[in-house]
């Protein structure tokens, strides 16, 4: 007859209790974390695929964040470029009206107002950075403090010349310019304002309520330039809009790709909560049963058999 020592009974019961406890704790962990394992090593053969998916997901999230931030900036730039176009159109309308009425008495006031509005548009900042300064984003692109200062200095001294366009990568194959530079987009209109101001302050000025032929010629030349400046400002705004449309497309695609990657990752890492709940319940029952048996074995003595 094979004899089983009490020490073996204790050891087996203890092993069963520890196994049940481990199963219960793992089921509880999976219920809380909703993942099959705490680290990559816990996924065995799927670990390599999981790491690859997580890298792709992180890269996609980075592109998505960059594109989203750029999209916000482009939207703000669109508003400012649209404002600049409106200022040019309004200036052209007022000069045309003054020419038709043969009264240039308000031209100087109109020029100062246009300068102020255009400077405000091109010196707009976002998150503490001037949008139209390029790589020198801490420096306002329109340097002239007033129309008088604009006229008193070379145009290149009044508009920042040193910045370069900021390029942003929004996916693996697309690199876009974040914004036009003020020196490219605004020099034309500020040049027109400067010329009119110089004329107003010069020997043949100022603009009056009874304009001379020189005054009329100056305004007519400005109107021709304003037509071109307005068309060019619309072209700059359209280019900004094209980049914004591309960014919208990238954002939409990245969201779809990230959702797919998250789903594929979830297929590896996520647990079936209904299955885990069932295993947790069974593990708890097993633990209670094992604990009960262990306690009973621990309390056994020779007296129990002699009764």
C-alpha cells in the first residue's frame, strides 16, 4: 500500500492554493488594465508585431498632432490674409471715389488707416510667434512703427528680410510651407503706401481738396498698382488655402489610419472582458476551495483517525 506523507499533502495543497491565487490576481489585473499582459514580453510570438504596430501608431499620432496644429495656424493666416485683401480693396475703392469726386483731402487719413490695418494683419502672432516672419518668428515682420517711418526709410528696412519660410512635414511624403513671408506677400502694398506718402510729403504734395494734375497722376498710378496688389494678395491667400486643404486631407487620413492601427493593436493586447469576468469568477471559486482544503489539511492530526 502506497503511503502519502502529510508533508506531501501540505505541499500539494499549498501549490494549488498559490496557483489559484496567481490565476485570480491575473484575472483581476486583466479586468483592471483590460490588457492581456503588463509588458511586451507577455505577448510571446505577437510581441514583434505589437512593437511594430505601436511604432507606426506613435508616428501617425505625431504626424496627426503636427498637421492639426498647422491647420489651426493656416486658418488664422487665412483670416489675416483675407483682412489684408479687404484693406487693399477698400483703399482702392476710396481712392477711386476721391478721383471721381476730384477731392483728395481724405487721402492722407486713408493711407494712415490702411497702414495700421495692414501692419496689424501681418504682425499677427500665434502661440507667441509671428506667423509671417518665418524662421525669425520672435521678430515682427513689419518693422516700421508708422507710415511716416515707412516713407523715411528704404522699404527693405521696414519689412523683415532675413527670415526663411518654415517647412513642416505632415506625412512621410509631404513637406509644406507653414506660411508666406511678409517680405513676399506685403512688400507690394507697403511699397504703394510708401510712394503715396512720399508724394504727399514732397514738393508736389500734399493731397488736397482741389487736386493738381500731379496729384491725379499719383493716385492713378497707385490705383493701377492696387489692382495688381489685390490680385497677388488673393493668390497668396489661395496658396495658403491649398495647403490648408492638403492638411485637412492628411488629418482625415491619419485619423483613419490611426483608428485601424489601434484596432489591430487591440486585437493583440485587449482582453475579452466577458471571458475575463468568467475566469475571475472561476479563479475566486478555485482559490476559496484550495484555501479551504489547505486549512483542513493543516488541521489534520492522528487524533482525527483514532476517533
